[in-house]
DNA sequence: TGCCAGGCCGGGT
DNA sequence: ACCCGGCATGGC
C-alpha cells in the first residue's frame, strides 16, 4: 500500500473510532504534573489501580515535585502501593522529581520550552522513563505533536494488517507521523481512542461479527458468534 | 483460579 | 544488538 493509501486508511479508522466512542478528554488528570506522575505509575498497569495510587498521593498532599522529594522511598512506595510494582515505581518517581528539580527548578514551562526532540532525549536519560512514557509526557503534559505507541496500538494495527516494515517503536511511530498531519490534538485523541478500544475489547474466540474497523470476509462472519467488541482487536501476546 | 493490565531496567547471551 | 526475568496490585 502506498503512502496515500495508508493515510486514507488511518483517517478512516480514526473516524470510525470517533463515531463509536466520541471525545475521550485525555489525559485523565487535573494538571500536567499529575499527567507525568500517572505516566510513570501506569507502566504495565491497569489505570484503576493507578487512580487509587494518585488519590493516595493527593490525599497526602504529595502531588507536587517538592512534596514528593521530601518522602523517603519506602514512604512513597507505601502511598502508591495499589498500582503495583511500588518499589520500582517509587524509585522511578523519585528519579524524575530529582532530575526535574535540578534541571528545570520544578518548572514545567521551562521544561516544555525546550526543543521537543532535545527534551525527549533528556527524558529518556532519566531512570524509569522509556519511549512510551517520554512520549506520553510530551503529548499529554506538554501538548507536543508526538504520537504515543503502546501495546494496544501495536495489537490493534497488527490485527488490522497495518504494520511498519520493522517492528520497532520508531517505525511504529513513523507509521502514524508519516501519514497524518503533525497535530497534537489529533495525536491525543487518536491514541486515547485506541486505548479505549483496547480496554473494551474482550478476548473471546471465535471473532465477533460486525467489526467496525476491518470488514470480515463472508466465511469469517459465518463463524462469528457475537458482536463487537471482541478478540478482533486483542490477540494474545 | 489464572491471566492480564496504557513498560522499563539490568544482566546474560 | 537482542532476549528475558523481575517487578505486584486489583479486576474479571
């Protein structure tokens, strides 16, 4: 498929997701700093658990960089316990706020004033921040036009038969950024819709009928036993 | 009951 | 340059 074809398909998928789910109002947070905390806490973790951890931090008055730095690692770990991996994540949160204070004096404005590519590089150097977390911070806290690639995105588009040549984060990102306009609100909504779809999808087999993203052959519909959402979008790892 | 969730790091080939 | 185990809670 040529670039035009991919672009058309990406837009068609986006429209169908919009029609099905409507606006997602992402990221689920009150302020940019909370987005960053959530981005670290949600690594390989269900959001419901992360919401509890963040509620604990807020109730304890610890949802600021300085307040977080004043906690010991075990104290922080105890507060974020519901989100799992709490020792690992306490260390990662501390690493971020330490760097954020030293490098940017706790100023998100200063941080996001940097060139996006440079800031991404800096973020990746912070312990506990990988590509998805860095991009989530850039897009959802900084409103930079950076497309976030996550497990849902890969699974859904693999299922749809729309994949990059190389299976790397950068190549997946290119699939979207090379074929869509550079537009932060669009990237924001697209990724949010993909997560919404991914969360809703069940894992039943055989696949459902009436798939909204990828029409099925007649033969496939014969074996389908239930309606969307279904395993059509979530195949096992 | 067992599998899974909006990854990332570090040590071993 | 990959590959893989470890990290941990709560929901279905």
